C-alpha cells in the first residue's frame, strides 16, 4: 500500500540511527526490558520516531511486565495499520505506523490483562518518541 510519507531506503538509513532503522524499517525487535519507555509513566503522547505521527498516549499505557511499552488501544485506530505476520513460525499481528509504514511492534489479544480492550499493543520504545504534556 502507499503511505503518506514514503522515502527511499537510503534516506531512512540516514535519518534514523542504526537501532531505530533496524526496528522501524527492518521490523526488528529491541531486547526486552531495555527500551527507554518500558516503565515510563510520564503523561504525554507517543509519536512515530520515523515520521512524527501521533500513535499512542500515556492514558492507554499499562503495566504488562512483558518488557516493552504496552498500550491497550492506539490514540486513534486510523493511526496504526495492522498486518498479519507469519514470520518466525508464528501467526501474529504486526503493528505499523499508518502514515509511513514503519514497524512499531505487534498486538496480542485475549491475554487476560485487566484493561478495557483485552488487547496488548506491544511496541518497541525505539519506534516511539514521547512528548510529555506535564
Ligand atoms: Zn510513522
């Protein structure tokens, strides 16, 4: 599909640092419990580190203890794109930024977390940039 923000690969490589590029553009995963936002409770809006689109807010962030920032809902359902991912011998749902197509993480359902949606958007810290509101 075509995204509003599309750039040649060399440009992404130049604009992002190696860790950001590996996750956002190559669908990598940062190691668990290493991301800068895993336990962050600061109020604010999490934007896409590749294009700046607003994706998640602190209101939907919850403590999943899974090692990555977890949200039970995106800021706006149109802000993210969900794609079936059959890599690594699993069937998962990949979460991408709907504006630039960059990889954010995966969404899991039915895990029994006491959240309004029973969904866990498991998102790499390196894909996000927090803009604090306080
Ligand atoms: Zn983006």
